[in-house]
């Protein structure tokens, strides 16, 4: 073996004459090769996100990498290699399957099943009316109740949803944004009715409204008043719920909308920094709330690019939190994140192939150092997952955690020339996007100008074109197709009777409550919305305890804040 002289500050090594001769021999052999060509060959020299790839990577690709500055050791700033010194040796990631359908009773039964099968935490999927702030008997809810998640109209539903579940012993994630503050109030009220203090509650409510304007489009209020609600939530949780992650800043839906990995990384962190700035502007000390911020990323099918994205995310976050925002607590520098495998990579054709895709995406998340993980079910592209497909998805995580041995070593791909070079490239592209966002004046201004939406649309178009031209192969879609009959696949179907029953349920709640208390609580909430110095969260909890419905609460707040209408940019 050729003798190498280590550089004192990087992975790159000073090449010897022997090494240079080896390189020239390889270059000659490489030039004489005949790479795969033609449409459908699968020979793509770029990542899914269009990052150009070399045939092989070496010391020159990491020549600028400083071991202490850029890598360090696991559990050490800038946390490129993970936020915990021993990684999964001390504690596995939380296996948190996203679930919700029909009414609260049906979803409660699914939760009990998942917990009995070894799931470690709960993750609530809400239906579209709930996500948009409408009650199940509203005209806007017709045909959508319980279809893409569980219908939650009032505290009565939240009580049923967690019946028989110790809310103080498990952690719960709730994926909801527009009415997130209302869902949090319902969760707190449901726990306290069981005698469980809010101080004992662990989990998170997503509450990331900025990415809704950027990608998912499930908003209610305009950006500026909604940012005030987010700050109120963060302040309330910081003071009242010390175990609660106050917000889950989500890149998942940005990626599902068609973004590149670098866009997902940059836009997600930019949103997070916007929340940090808003809280600091409101007078909060950064170290009082930053340790309870969490993030949510997509794990797509481009294996190494995803691992590099996760590693770059930790490094960028640590540097900005310490150097730009002046955080002094090391916990404020540590990016903690949940990961979900890519729904947009799943196919309706040959749906069993999705099991394989999910396995690779889950392994990328584990090698990238995620703190919790959801694995998609094979049939989610066709309908809500069945109990059997959910079990397979959970078993995928368990096989990964207990049989593959990937948990034995922290950051096992650290030091790979390719992975380190790709991590650097992710960081470079993210910083370039930060500069562009700054030119607009910040995230809200860039949203209002349509910057994010346009960037994602262009990236999505490029990716779709690569599939249509067969430059990129999708197994079962544009290559290796076969005639198949999907009629034999068992699907979970939500009937119209579920919607009718849920509408009757919310009407019964309205009929059997103290109407004068409802009117008084809603009026007080409106007063709080008009007073920027009055935190809305205590008033929302009072409304919830009076069994005000979500729709009623939203309508009261809309009278003060208005409803958002997106400006067309295309």
C-alpha cells in the first residue's frame, strides 16, 4: 500500500508519487470504459436533486475539510456526526407511525394496536376539514370527513382519541398547522381531564405555518398574524410545558411538493430561523426556547444524498444558532429531527415495490442520525393503509433496528470522500439559498413574492421530465412494467356513514353544552387576538374546555385576523 502523509486539518492526504501513478492508471481505465447509455438505462450522472456526480471521489474532494471545524466527534459541535456521543447504542430512534382515519374511536383502536406491536410513540393524522379549520358538518367538509386522517371537532373527540392511553407516559406528535394552537389546547385539556399535568406532556404539534404557504397550502390566517400565534404557542409551552417540543419545522411537505434535497434543507432551516428571530423579537431569550425546537425531514430514495442532507442540516443549524443568534446553551445548537420516508417516491404500479423503497429510505434516515422515524405503508398511494400494511411498515423499522447492525457505529459513513463532499455541497447550496431569501427581506417577504413556490415548481418540473424521458428509471412506472390487477388488494375505505355520524356527533356536542359560557369564552378569545400583548393559548384552552368546536374558534379568530388568499405567481 502506498504510504500516505496525513494532513493535520483534513481528511485529504498529501498524495505520494505512487498514489498519483495509481490515479493515472485508473483514469486511463475509466476513459476506456463503455458506460450504459440510452433512455431507460438507469445511467444517471446526477443525484435526484440534479447535483452532478463524479465517477469516484478522492482526497482532493475534501481538501478544504477541517476535522475539528467541520466534523469533530459525535455529540460535539457542529454535530455533523450526530448530537449524541454514542448514537443509537444508548437509545434507538423512536418508532412513530403516522396514523389517523375515520372517527376518534376507530383511530383510538388503531393506536392501541400499534402500541401493542411495539410502537414507541403516537403520531396523529387529521382529516382535511380539521386541517383547514372546518367542523365535520360544515358545507366545506362534505365528502372529506375522516378520509385522509381522523376527524377532531372538539374536546369530546380528543378525549375519545386518547381513551385508555396514558398521555403522561407516551409522546405524541400531531401533524396540523393552521389550527395547531387549537389542537394543542385540546390535547392539554384532554390530559388535564385525566388528571395529567401539562408539565408532564411530551411530544410536539407541528405548527409550521410557513411551510404551508410555501408548499402544502393548508393555511387559515395570513402569515403575519399567524406568526404571532406561533410565538404565543412557543412562549406558552416554554413556560408551561417543559417536556413539549414547541414546534416541528417541516421540510417533509416541501419535498413532497417537488423540491430538491437542497431546497428542502435550505427552506426548512430558513423557516426555523424565522421562528427563532420572531421569538427573539418578542423578547424571549434564545436559550429559553431553542432547545425545544424540533425538525421534520423527508427521506427520499437517493440514498447517499439523503444521508448528506441530514449531516449538513446539523452542521448548518449549529453554526447559525451559535454564531448568528448567539445561543450559548449547547442544546440550542443541536438539531433534533423526525424523519418520514418519501410518500412521493411510492407508486401505484406494483405497490409491493414500495416496501423495498421504504426500507432503503428508512436506512438512510438511520445512517443520517434521525431521532424518530415513520415508515410509509405500501398501499398509501392507493388509500389509507390497512392494519396489515401498517404492521409491515413497523416491522421494517424493527428489522432495521435489531437485525442489520447499522446501529452499532455512530455515523458509519463519516469520512467517506463521497459523503463528505456531498455534505459540503448540500451546505453550499443551502447557504446560497439563505442569501437569496435575505435579498427579499426574509422568509415572509419571499413567500409573499412567490419565491419558494417558483423554485419548487421548477425543480418538480425537471424531475418529472427526467421520468417522462426515461433518463431516470422508476421501476414499474417507466421500466419493468407488467399488467396487473389492483382489484385484489385490500384497501381501507371510509364510508359516508362515518361522515354522517361525525356530523351528528358535533351537533350533539353543541346541543348539550353551556351556550352562555361558549359565547363568553369566544368573545374573550377575540379580545386576546386584538391585543398583541395577550397570549392566546390560555384563552384557547378555556374555549376548548367549554366545548367550543374547532370551526367556531377559527371563525372567531378569522373575524380579527382575516383569511389568507394566495397571490398567483405563475
